[in-house]
C-alpha cells in the first residue's frame, strides 16, 4: 500500500482484508530503516511491539475506525516498558511501567506503535534540534527545521514513515511542526484527552496531546481514538458523537474573522497566503471580516508558567540539561508560589476577554507561524535572545493554549522556495466540530494531498 495513503483508507483496506496490518506495519518499518537516518524523526523503533500488535489487529479485525493502522508516539509520553526520555540526557534512563492515557487509547483502538519520535528537550523549544537526540530535518528540505516540539512526529507523517502521529501541544507544538512539514496538526480542547494517569495538569492545563495527520479526516479519527478522561481529571471535555463525522464539508455559513497582525513581524508570503484563504472562504459563502482578539497580555504569564513547570521537574543532575532549559530552571528558582498563582490568574482573566471574540464569530483564521520555515541552527541560536525569538515564532499559536480552545493548522500554502506554509483555524470553546467541518471544506477547495516531499 502507498505509505502516503490516508490512515482511514488503510483501515478500510485492512477491514476488507485487501491487505493485512502486518504487511502495512512491516512496510513502514522498512521505510523507517531506509529514510530515518536522513531525517532523525524517530529516536526509538519498536518493531517487536508493532508486529505483535499488527498480528493481534489482523486476528481481531474489530472494525474500529483505525484498527491495524500504524502510528508513532512522541517521546514525551510513556509506552509502558520502553524509555521515555523527554528528549533529555538527564532522563535518558527513565522508564514507566504504565502507558500514558493517549497511548493506552491507541492500543485499545488496535494501532500498532512503530516507535517514538524526536522532540526538543522537555518540549520547551519550538524547533526540534536541541536535546538528547539532536536535530530532526525537514523532509521538504534537509537542513531546515521540522518545527517543534513535535518535530519528529510531523516529519514522520510528512515523509510517509507512519500513517498518523501522536503529538503534544503546550504552545503550538502540534501546529508549529505541522506548518513546517506540510501536515495537518490538530490541538484539541483542554480536557479532551486526559494527561493521566501520572501527570496532573501539565503547565497549568496549557498543554494537551494532539494529532498530526495527512488529511483532516485522519486527524479527526485520531482524535476520536485518543479522546477521553479519567475520574478526577482537573479538566474534561465530554464528547458527543465522533469527530470523524464532523470532518466533512457542509453547507453551514460561518462568521469568520481573520488576522495577520501580531506582536511579531509577519512575512509577506505568509500574510498573502492567509489573505488568499480569506478570499477563498468569502467565495464559499462565509461572512468574512478582518480582525481578531488582543492576545499580547498572555505573553509574560505564559512564559512564567512554562519556566515554573521546568523548575518542578525532578532533575538530579542539571549539568546534563541543554543551555536553554538550564537557564529556565535558574530563572524558576527566582520565582515564588505567589508569582505562579498570579500568572495563572492573569491567563484565566484575560482568557475571558479573548474568548469573547467568539460571541460574534465562529472561527478565527490566522497564520500558524509568522514566518516561513527557518534553516536549522538559526532560530534561537543566541541564548540571550532565544526566549523572545521563540515567543515571536509562536505568537499565533500559544494564545489558544492559554484559552484552551481547539485549533488546527492546515497545509494551505507553499513559499517561493517550495517549503510549506500553514494556516490556523481557531474554534470556539469545545468547538472541534466547527473547525473540522471548515477544514474539510478548505481541503476540498485547496487540496494538498498530492504535494509530497521528494525523498527516495
């Protein structure tokens, strides 16, 4: 089967017994062996686990939407009995005896786990090139960033090294690499996927697991596969029906706002791409107006929450940390519990004002990133200015981690050099169905599935 076939098409072929999960899984493992040395998307391959799961899926053939379809898992969550390094030399020997929630759900779905994908150390940098395993290369152009922190996941999907991928997103870490690598990146609502059983509220609830895929329908099905909550979770968003059912074009006319304005300078090619999509949406009959909420007040408290999260980690030997995180932990020591509570309160209070934008709008359209894909070793290369550079880079993504709203990055553009440009759709609270329906309409109007990086 074509390694770029949609996850749902693969699942359908398995159900019909046109092909077995074992055959698809073996083909992906062979492709990983051939291409991963050039990309460094995977940091751990689990062939025995994957083939065992594939065999079980073929025997059971449960009919679940993604049963038998191979997936990758970001090395920020546990696959029981396998290393979970968080991308850090300080934790490279860490292994948990339990699956984290999204992994447990993927196993229940019957998805063979091919391995674990690369990330920046602790997921704190929005580019995957600093940490235990080194840089992940962008499949569209080696030597360029795959984004981060789920850079390995997006590179794997873009290069046809898995059918879809698990990622996580604390400030854009599913959407950023999806923009860089030309994939679909879905960050669900806060509480849609439990952080359990071992994590409490990661970064005050700003971080969530999410899905990276080649199509909107695949991303929705992946969310269906991972969604759920555990008793006692700090947040939960109860599901009503399947998100895959919402990932279809419909006739609903939406009130859509769009903006290319932020505290960061926006490249002309990126702004032109978003304005072009706004015209497409207008032509599709939606009510499109320019404007968006003021999200700048989130910037400082967001940084404080992330730094506080770093400071809470059980690091025995801080000399093993990469410099950016070592600096973050040093800054965390200067903070008090009062500083943290005030930062979280500031985020919650301003969230009410930002979410008020959706009283008069159904969707906000923005760039995913303010600039085109940077070469490796450029973004944040100077430690003194890295924090500000990163906050500019994530200017359009991190605000919706603060509010907890669902958002999706779509590969709707290419720059003059042939690198992807992502466009972000932000939905109302618990409004995944709204943005999935609109995303499917845009996918139909501006199809991207035939655009693939030239890797051999």
